[in-house]
């Protein structure tokens, strides 16, 4: 399935004190972290940023650096987040089948969680990354501050982004001009079933300056734990289309990174990924039952030594 990522980055940073899209976090502008995550996913064939008109040029420059080979564009944000997302969805190409909408102020999103949200989507069904509510929630009277009731936290989840749906379902939902606090609320009103997908990693929104320090710590830890492409082997797997998603999950389960997916070949698809040399044997072992005897795997040295 071909996906577009629409990144809502049109906020003015009123609670943060200044526009935060390009605030540096761990060596990269905040907006750049989610861009880099989506650019690493072969399923995402198009990226659209909706941003304030004054920041369009900077967003275009960031796209040119981080996603030079991916179809991408920048559109004007609207007066509200809902308006910005509508502009972004309108700009998505018709060849895309599904869309994920993400807040540019959530730099911690990871591909594993994104793919979990993608897998839940079908015509008439959308999904949302979310985390269980751990605090007890009180419903309070606005004026008197009197507690009116206590909610059962076992049924409560805090919605995050991305939020996912088929392009046709999103476009139908955004015909509704009634205000909503998130994208799935509009999907629900349009009769689209929405399921919660538990977020596997920290994915909080950077809202106030105090959020920068924990975000920076987590991102620097991620950089230290990761590996560069030069430390990994390039793996190309040819398989029947029904095995492609399972192979992508196997790559990630063994610490790898999916670089690209081609699904338009006559008799199947190709998954191109980087897998650390130390994990290659385990990946190949898990690959055998997934391939069902019908797939082939080629391993290359990305440094130029050719096939191994």
C-alpha cells in the first residue's frame, strides 16, 4: 500500500514562547526528526508539510536535505490545525492509497510504531497511536472547580500521532467543517471505525520549553544505540507480495532498517534494508520460514565490495 505522510507544522508555538518547528534537538531541527523517520520507510512514497507561510522556504530546504529522492511538497498551514491538515490532504497525489497525519512537534515517533498503525488500516477503518492513561481523570465543573465525576481509567487512552486512514476516508471526513480536536474525531463522525494501536515508544509532544530536555536525552540515546549504514550490510529480498510486510517486520525485529520497498514487479516485490552484520545470521534464520521457499535474499557490502 502506498502511503503519504502529512505533517502538521503550522503552529505558532504560543505555549512554547516562539515557533518551535526549527528548534534544534540533538543536532537536528525538531521537524527534521519525523521527516527522517518517514523518509526511512519505503511505504511512504510522498511527504507533505503544512506550515506557516513565513516558514515555507525553510521547510523546503529541510526537505531537500533529508528527503531528496522522495516526492515532497510544502503547503500553507491554515488558521487552525484542522485547516492545515485539510490543506495537506488536499495536496496528496491521487496515486496514494492511504495517509498518516503527524504533528511536527512529536519528534520521537519511530518506524516500528508507525508500521503498527499502518497495519490496522483498511477501507472504512482508521487507526491512531495512543498510550494508556495512567492518572485518574476527574471531570470538573469549569467555574466552581467541583469534581462532577471520576472516569474509569481502564477505558481511557491518550491519542497521539500519527493518525491513519485510507485517503478516500480522510478526504470524506474532512468535508466536515465542524471543529474537532484531532483527525480521528472527524473520521468517527464520518462513520469510519477507528482502532487504537498502542505506541511502542515514547512519543510525547514538545509543547513547552521544559519538554526539550527529555526529548533531547531520548534522541541522543537513540543515536548512540543505533548504527550507521556503513556499519550494516545491505540486504535485498525478493518475495511474493503477501510476504513483504512480514519481511519488513523481521528486519525491524533484528535491529535493521527498511530502506525501500518495490511492489510493482511482475511476480512479487523487493524489500531493500540495512541489517547489522552481527544480526544477519538471526535475520536469515527467521527469514527462511517467512519466505516459504519462494523468496531469494542477496547481501551486499554497502562499502562497495559487492554481493556476499
